[in-house]
C-alpha cells in the first residue's frame, strides 16, 4: 500500500491536573489513507476527542501535553513542526468538524464571516473572492439560498443547518484530511443520514481522507473502511471494517458488537458493557479492561498487553485472544 | 425594538413609583422627620417650627404629601434646600459635571486597565503574570479605600509633590484642561483601584469561560493566529456579560463617590449628598436619591438594549 | 507613615501619571510676595445670607463681606464698626425707660459695595426681615424684644426694647441692604415662603465689609477682592481665597505644599506634626466651647446631689485632656468661660479637686455601699447610669470611656449608649427635650453676655426652654431673672458669679474641658488673629497681609 496520509504511532497525551496525571491518550496507533474513512469507536471518555485534538495540536495547554509518539502527516511529524507552520496546516490541510454544531459556531459573528476568515487566511484572496467561495461552500453542503443566508448569525439556523455550516467551514479550503468528531450525535435521525451522505460525497468527490469518530456502529459499518477501537486511552483493536464485524478479537470489541441486536438495524448505539470504564488518572497496572473482562486471566492485571499484529490489517491488544490466535491457528487463517 | 423599549419603560414605572414611595416614607421615618434641620436649632421656637411645617405642607395627611411631592418632582421641581434655600435641582446640576468627569474618567480608566489585565491573565492562566494580577486584585479589592486615598495623597502630593492634594483647579490657573487632568489623577486612581480589581477579576473569569467554548477551539482549528482567536472570537463574547455590569455602574456616574470627593475636596455630587446627610437637608437628599433611582432604572434599560445590540441571539419578544 | 511607602509599589499609577506630571502647571509661584492669602474652610457654607444661615463656615465666609454696627474682637470686646461708638449706659447711648430701654446708634457715612449709602433705614429693614414670619430666620432671639426703631435722620437709629435686654450688642453683627432685598422679602415663592429664602443674593451678597465676592465656585472655593467702597482702610490683600478642604489630611498637605496659607481648626492628632513643619506657625487659642456632662436631676438616683458631686471629684480632667487632647484642652469650671474675664468666677475652681478618696467618702456617708461587684448601692438602687452622646464623634466617645474608667474606681458604673445627633438633640422629641436620658455628654458655647434664664430657670424645662437637666433652685430662678433685667455691669457680674457658684455646688452639670482651637498658618501670613467668639477667625481680614 502507498504511504498513508496520516500515521499515528504511540501517541500519548496527558493532562497534568491537581488530582494527578490523567493519561487521556496513552498508546494510540492507526493509519488513514487518501479517500478512506477511519472510524474511531469507544465509550465516552476513552480519549477519542483528545486524540483528534492532539493531531491538530490543540490540546489545552498548560495542563494538557502530548508527551510521546509520532503524528506523521504525509511523512512529516506534526509534533515537531513550528507553531506557525502548524497554523498553515490547521483548517487548510486538516480540518475539524467538531461534536456540537450548537456550540462550535461563534454566536456573535455571521456564518459568512466565520467561513471567509479561513479562506482569506489560507488562500490569500480578497474579501470579495472569499465571499464567493464561502457561498459556494455553503451551496456545496446544501444550504438553500446561501447567498442571502451567508450574512445571518448562527442562531438563525437550525441544528442540522448549523452542522452543514460547520462542514462548509471545514471544507472551504479543500483539506486533505477531515476529522469529524461525532458529527451527528446532536442531530436527529433523518438529518444524521443527510449529513453522513454529505460526508460520503465529499470523500468520493475530493479524495479526502476522513477520521470519523462515532458511537454508532451502524455508521461505522456504512461509512468506514477501517476501525480503531479505543478503550481507556489506548487503541485495543484496529482492523478493516469487515474483519471487525466478522471476527472481533478483543473482548471489549466483542462486547460492543454483542450489543447490536440485529445487523442492519440503524439505531444501534453502543450499549454499555457491564461495569464502569476506569478513571484515567488511576489506571491499574495491566490491561485497563481486565476488571470488566469476561476472559480475564491473572496476567491481565499484571502487565499491559501490546498492540500486536495478528493478521494483515488486524491488530489487537489482549493477552488472551492475541495469545489464542498465536498458538493453534496459523497466521491468516481467520480470513 | 421600539416596542420593546416602550414596554420596558412602561414596566419601569411601577418600580420607580415604589422606590419613590420608599424614599418618601424613609424621609418621614428619620429622627426629626423632614424638618430635622430646623428641629436641632435651639433658636427656632416651636411656633416657628409649626409655621414652617404649615408652609411646607407637612401638616397635611401623609398620602397627600406624597402625591404633592411626586407631582412636584414630575414637573422637575425638587424643592428648595433647607440649608441654603437654593433650588436643589440647581445645586445638583452645578455639581454634576464635576462628578461626571471624575466618575467617567475613573470608569474609563479602570475598565481599560481592568479588561486588559483580565484578558491577559485569562490567556496566561496559572502563569506568574496571572498569579501576580490575581494577588494584586485581591489586595486592591480588600484595600480600605479611605486608607488608600490618604496614602496616595501622602506619597504623590506630600512627598513627591507630583500632584495636588485636593481641589479641582489650581487657584492660580483658571480652568485649564491640563490643570484639571492634573487634579484628577489622584482621585481617579483612588476610585479606580478597587474597580480595576473588580473588572479584571470579572473579565478574567468571563474570558476563561469563553476560551473553553467549542467555537474558540474551532477558530484555532481554522489555523487562525492566537491574536485573532482571542480578540475576534473570544474577547467580544467575553465582553457581553460585562455590559450589564458596566451599565449597572452608570448610576454611580451621577451619584459620585462620597469618600473620594471628601478626601480630595472634589466638588461633586457625592460631597453634596454627604452635606445633605450631615445637615439633614431632606429635599436635597431626596432629590439626589430620586435622581439616582431613576438613573438605576434607566441604566438597567440601557444594559438590556446594549446587550441586545451586542448579542445577536437576543430577540425582543 | 509618610516615608514608609514609596512610589515603587504604585508603578502603574506612576506610569499613568508620568505624562501629566510633565505638563503640570507650575504651582503658584512663590517668588515675590503676592498679596493673596488662601484660607482653608473644612465645610462649604450653605448660604451667605446672615439671617438664614448659622453654620460656622457661613459665618467665616460672610465676615469679609459684611459689616455690622458693632463687632466683637478676639479679646471679646465690642468695637464700633458701622456705628461711631459702642452704645453703653456710661456714654449715654443706652437709656433705661421704665421696664424697657433704648439704644442709640450713630452711623458713619459708609456705602454698600455697589456704592449706595448705608442709612438707618437699613437698620430698620434688618430688624423687620428678622421678624418677618415668611423668612426662615435661624434665630429671632432678642429681635423679638424690639418694639420699634426710630430713624430721626439717615445716620441715627434709636432701638426701643420692650424690656431690659443685656446682650443688646449681639444683634448687630450684620446689616442688610434694603434697596437690594426689599423686593425679595416682599415676594412669596409659595404662600408663607418669602423669595428672600431662595434668592440669588444669598450666594452673591452685596455687603459693606472690606471685601466683596468675586467668584464662588461651588464645592471648591470663594474668591474675594477688596470692596472699593469700604469705609475703612483699604485691605492690603489683592485677593482673599477661601478654599473648601473637607479632608484634614488634605488640608495638612496643602498647608505644607503652600496651596493654602491658613489651616483652621486642625485635628489634635496633627498638632505635633504641624509644630515640626518648617515655615508654619501653630496658634493655639482657648475657645468658648466646653464639654460637659448633663445630669438628669429628675432621675430617681441622680436627683441626689451627693452622687453628682462624687462624680465631680472622681473624674480627672487633666488626665482626660492629656489622654484625648494632648493636654491642650483646659479643665472647665461652671458654665462661664474663663475667657469671659468679667463674668467668670475663679472662686469655684478649687471646689472639686481630683480626689477619688473624697468621692468614696461622701458616697459612703450618703449610704452608698459597694456591692459584691464593686458597684455601690443603697436600698436596692445601684449607681449604674447610662451615658449618651453623639455616635461617631471619636473624642466624645473616648471621653465616655475615660469617665467610665474613673467612675468605676469609686464604685459607679457607666453604660455607654450613643445615638445619632437627631435622636439626641432633635426637637420636640429628642432625648434631651423629652428628658429620656440619665447622663448626656455634649458641648455648649458660652456667650460673652450670659443669659441664664433659658438654661437654668425652672420655668424653662423642655419643651419650652432648654433646662434639660430639670435643675430647680428658687434662688437661681430669681437670679437668672434679675440678671436678665439689668444692664448694670457690676450688678450683672455679681449675679452671674453667684449663679455659677450655685450651679457648681448643686452640680446639675459637670463641666469637663474647655476647647482649644488649633490654627496653623504659613509664616508669610500677617495680621491673622484667631477670634474665639462666634465672630470667627475672619473677623479682621482687612488687617491681613502677606509679609514682605
Ligand atoms: N482539559 C482536560 N483536563 C483534564 N482531563 C481531561 C481534559 N480533557 C479531557 N480530559 C480527560 O481525557 C479523557 C478523554 O476525554 P475525551 O477525549 O474528550 O473523551 P471522548 O472519548 O469521549 O472524546 C476523559 O477522561 C477526560 O476526563
Ligand atoms: Mg468526545
């Protein structure tokens, strides 16, 4: 395969708080290729958003710091880039669509202004041109009478329309990588589908890569090419989407999948697995999932397993299932 | 918008009436009543007092007096001072420009400094700078204003001789603007120190609140420089809640600052009010209180209108 | 304190101000002596109408502008002003006529500051204004005893009193210009309320004193310039400025920096610093005011004179003065000021030396025995009293504490319960006027011409009069009336000395300390002579000058 657009390895982002060090991201590895969608799933609080912010280097200083790992964007380590150059990448080559359309637009600026400022900044054009481009971007995401609505304020748009504005904003500079952090969580079902369809179009038309963070395994099945499953700041399983659904290895992933009643049913949110996810400030030694694991062994609570390659494009972080795989079956036998 | 303003004004009327009623009753409940200024003077005989009472209509039933008083005030007739015999409105107006100047300057100065400090310490949260500003703000807040005024005077007027120890103009130079500004420095500093502390605290927390918002992160994610993020995206939003506070401090522009005016011999409304209190000059006191009450209500209204202008989310319904 | 804090910690202010300092106008140049004197006044006058205002600040501000028929100097002697002589029995200008008397004033040929001559008509006018019921006069005392004033010619005024009135000279401190005010007096702003009470003249009066008002900047200062029509020697000053400085620290600094030349009634706490200030002279002047304790003699316990006398023995006035007033205030005896050489009775000075043993002894002899807590009691009644004064007045509150300390030593308890001035002095329902107090601490000012009826005659209990101790002594009743109806100085002297003795023996009121005024002046000021009487310190501004 060609060089990935983005390759994250060993990423560690910690928060140094008064209560202690919160290891929000503590070992995240994945790749994203052009024209592909990577899904990141995992329970709330497992570090998905912090991962995306780490990629953009927007983790709130001074408590939050990325303390380890590499983020190679087209072969260049973003973590080593001077801030000025990083600003040239943000919004321009990597764009963010954040979680909540209600709060991610500035209430006191018109939507046009918010789109145009990025265009002016990155494409070095005058306001007239920027305005035209902004209208085009709004039209592209399906906002009717964009030319007049461009001067309206965010509160004058509905939730779905606002998310379209956010997407238009993210797309305005034609980024190579789009990071969408739960882009549809706050929207109702019909609008969700429209937004997802819109994103799918974008991927196909523009050859953009997308990192899609979601709770929704149905969305994953429909949209993604690869999936990274996160638990307590770590990627515990990484694979192409078919393998994840057909042959999940990590007990946590299995738990997640078991909670989908029927394949193909759209409303299949992650149903919580029994027990609570651990506090990221007080992680026990060993596997963080061990206390909730149905296949727990002594070793699990003693040492943290590594993310091991068990197949092409399939990696798992688990003593039990990775080990099982090792001995009886020959490599590649699962497929 | 017009209808909104009219409705707000109409709803303020009962409020104002309530305030005037309370003020009126207060005046009558004070020891000595409205004629305390005369009652303390041993040379005024009871029969004279009775005469004055009659002249001023104080022998009428209380409710009637209230309506007379209210009616007179509505026509701008606040009566004559018991101590000077002058129309109290004229006395008030003669002091008003001085107080507006002093309080206005201090509001502007303290706002600018306070807001800048607040923003700076919010974006450098937990830095040495933030810590210093926070500490100074707490000191400024808890400084006894009176003591601070005297210390200012001792250092800058007595020791260093940089500024005059009081008054509004040098006797020698008549009315120069520089001379005025020179006289304003110490009282404005004294007034500003506490409000700078207040504004900076308020601005800091408002700014911190805003900086955490998604749209600020989104602004950063667009690649905007830190300066643009702070000034264009965060600052304006952080200012919105401040507007209410600013508007609420506007009545102070009229009322003046008793202590500062007293210490620095500033001929403002605050000192006039103090004089009215000390001499039990009730018409004067009532005029100042009533005008202040109206100013409070008007400022509230103003706050809402400006707030609406700043925040497009507010609608008038 | 003054040198402890330096600019460093106020860096912000310094930075802000630096620009302004650079362009600050030069402070009044002190090169050649300009004939300008700036006098501080703590309060701003409310009105410059002598009939209406009785504030001390107003008296000060009016002094340079007005002249009267006769005035009081700083030694409490009357001297002629617009009159050519001070009328007395001896020079024949005062005549007794039956029960009444006449006083004749011969006027000099003087003019108002607008050039119009002053005549006896103005004297009549002044009296009529005082008595006009629509005028809010601050006092009509004395004027109400005048039946008529004859004006046989423009420069003679013969005043007829219906009864003997000893303080007849006190009434003529200011004369009003009829030609300027007649209209205002006649008009009424509303029924019963003369326009005179509100007219513009009250802020810019035309008088006949050495100065006239050039400018009154509200809240800041009044500028006076010489009155070209003044009858006497032209003042040496080109300008006299009265600057209102409400804060005493500010006044102190302004004196030091030369912004003011005269700082009146400085705070006791500033005395030592003022003394050590170079180029400044500190004048201490005995004043007519005195602090005293009023005893309510209707109180079931305080009606016993022995108890009251015991308190006189028990309190150490000298110590009180040292503790609170740096020893500047002097012990007071009786109700006349020692400054009043004619009337003060020195015989009473030795009656109550500080002697706690004696206090205990007379209480013991009177049957007051110490209880278990040391407080004396008799028949179940305890020597425990409530003392009241104006709340917030520091020196008086301290005085209460000191008194509390001394009385406790002889077995008397004082409980302090202070109130607002209105509550204490208000009429008709203040504590003093309703007799709802036991011991009250406040000050009186003694007048150069005593008139004791109001205070000590038993027909003058509140609310009619001011005998708020409810003191009742037939002899004093008789003497006060007798004193009021003679102007024979020898007789009056004997009467008032006797009253003083009686009062001090019966002790309805314990005088504590005579006040002392502290005035600090720049050495360049000449001619300033503090006047302890109600004439005030600006009584002789025509003599003020700046030293060469
Ligand atoms: N600013 C912060 N300070 C401290 N802890 C934080 C901060 N931001 C996130 N975290 C912690 O990091 C963990 C991961 O958060 P996040 O990435 O937002 O989770 P999610 O997977 O739901 O997006 C959470 O447990 C949260 O408590
Ligand atoms: Mg999240």
